[in-house]
C-alpha cells in the first residue's frame, strides 16, 4: 500500500502504522537516518500539496507511457493502405 492519497483521507492513522513498519525493516546502521527521514516525511505529509505531488509522481509517468503506446498503436492502425 504505497498510495499516499488513500491514506490522507481514508486512513488518518496511515503514517502511524507505516512508519514503524519501515523502521522495523531498516538496518541498524541506517536507523537514525531513516528515523529522521520518516519524521521529515510526516511533516511534509501534513500539507495536502505534498500529498498531491507524491500521488502524481506515482501515477503520471505510467499514464504518460500508456497514452504514448496507445497513440502509437492507434496511429499505425489508421494508416491507409497504399495501392501499388
């Protein structure tokens, strides 16, 4: 479950569950840096602008690729046959 917008409105305690899970998976050497990163993330997450930004950075690249592939497929399909 990596969709931040889902957690913002529907699961208000999302970060309270997500952060301990991430910290549990971290290496001991990385734990202080990861703890600071999660604290900063929690502060950013309070601002709806950043939640929207995170959501678009997840979805937008995939949407662009799908749109471009679809456009290429449809463009090839609609080419008229040349009579020789």
